[in-house]
């Protein structure tokens, strides 16, 4: 009897460790989340448009405000999120005097569509760089950063409006 109990407990623990975080809440549901592989090299990965992007240390300090980083197994990270371009040194958040915000990364500007989108990506409000409209316009457009999806597939569950 105790062997059955032990085997069952071991199976439950193995399943708990082997199960990746709750994924599959719809497209883009995990954009803005940060992951780290425990026991790895301490690399931080940003999920952005469904891709995993390595965040270089100087970019980490310049863009993020000490956000939570979730642990994930290497195999799950690679299986769930295809490899994308890294977030390199020199990335910054530009803010125009009219309030428009952009993540400038890899030579492109990506409009940050509101404070909720900024918080979704855990970007720091402290590190804004003031830019003129001409300076911002000089960068080609990239995909915008939208607020979280609301509704039955979004991270907040059914829309209660």
C-alpha cells in the first residue's frame, strides 16, 4: 500500500514539475511576460508577438522597472515560443510631448498604445527619452504594442463590462 502511495505522489510531483505554465489563452496572451530558465545562465527572455527574445543586460536596465520574471524549463521555452531577435543594447522608450510613446528597438519604432500597454510589457516610466516628432518619424514603423486583450480569450477572463 505504501508503495502505491509513494508512486502516486511521485507521479503527481513529476506532472507538476513537467507541466508548463498555463499557456494557450489566445494569441498574444503572454506578450510582455519575462522568463528565466532556472539553473541556466541567468538569461532573461521577453515574449513579444509570440516569440522569445533574449534581453541583453544593458537593455534590461534601460527598459524595465524590476519586473517579475517567471521560471520556465528550457524545453518548454523553446517549444512554446520560437526564437526572435534579441532586445539589444541601445533600445529605449521615446516619448513625444503630445504623450505618444514608442519602444525604439533594433532600428524600428513600435507605438506603445497607452499606459496599459506599457504596463503589460512591464516597461519603466522612469526611463523615457524625450524626442521630437522629427526624430521619432526618422525610425521605420514596427508592430505596435497593444494593451492586453479583453474578453473570453484574454488574460482577464470574460469581459465583465
